[in-house]
């Protein structure tokens, strides 16, 4: 009887271990919860930043001579005009700052931004040439320079969590310094005709870019802008030995700007 009771107790103990075993190694406690991805950043609000860029300027000159020039040999006038109409294309760096505001609606972002930068963009040429195939008799000096550019434009972007491509377009304001001189030292007295123009021009800008959110506050972006500042011109006139020489000097400026910016959203 005691043996039977002992055997039954052992069987119950083994049965209890077998029942508890699968629960202990069932693996339910080993299940891991998948990490929750970080939330997408907020794009709305005020922001400031700084940028640096590379700018290429397409500078197209036009020289139109009149009055006594029309009575000279057509070879002489037709040589001087093309020399004075050569392009002054140039490139340089830009450094500046920006401030703006974004409003986010679902994944769309609507904003307004103002940028201002200093430009290292200038070019000058000095050409010596002749009009009769012999000695150089004319010197033609041309110079172009622009030092600052401001843009004021709305933006429209569409977010892909941390990425936002956008387009922009609006007002562009920049300065244009332009001068041109025609000199002939073989004449007596020496012939000189020319002048200069320096003014601030209002034009337009269109472009686009791509922003990346490093955090909910810090942003990086690359941007391209096409800028049209229109044209500036001046008229020249000189008298030599009782004859009047006139000229119309004009320059048209288009800029291509690629820039990189770092921004902080408040």
C-alpha cells in the first residue's frame, strides 16, 4: 500500500513537471516588441539660416553706334560695334543669410522666404584691334560688376517625412555696375567715347530645391535659382573736330545660382 502511494506521488510529481515545462519554455516571455519608428518632423514655423553658393552670370552686351559713325567707312563701324557687343560672362561665389516662415497642411508645406547675399561676380575686358588690317588703332574697355542680390518669394513643398522637395519663384533685386569706353589714340586729339551706369534693378526669380530634416529643428538644403535682372544702359556722345559721335551701350544680366544652406526652425 505504501509502495502504491509512493508510486502515485512520483507520477503526480512528474505530471506536474511535464505540465509546467511547456509553460516555462513556451517563449511568450521572449517575444520582443518591434521598435516604434521616430515621428516625422514638423515643417511649420519660423526659421533662419545661412547659405553659400556658386553663381554664373550670362552678361550680354549691345553696342549701337550712330551720328558720325554712320558716315565713316562701314568697315570701321562694323568692326567696332561687334567688339563692343561681346559677352562678359563670368562666375563667382555668394554668401548670405535667409529668414522664412512655413505653414504645414497635411503633407503640403506653404512658405514665404527672404534671402540676401553678397556676390563676388565681376568681369572686365580690354580689347585692342584695328579696322584696316594694319596697326591697332582702337582700344575698347568694358566692365561689369554686381555685389548683392535679394530675393523675396513664396514656396510650395511636399513632404516625405524627413525629405521635402519644393518649388519657388518671386521677386529678385540686385545691383548692376556697367561701363564701356572706346578710345583711339592715333587721332589728334585723341578720340574718347563712353560712360557708365550703376543702378539697382528689380527682376524675377524661379527655382527649386530639396530639404532634409536632421532633427525637428535643424535642416539642410540644396537649391537652384534662375534670376533675370533685366538690362541697364547709357548713351554716350563726344565731339571731335566738329563732328559728333554717339553710342548706345546696353547690358542684359541673367544669373544661375546653386547654393547649400543650413537652417534652424524655431
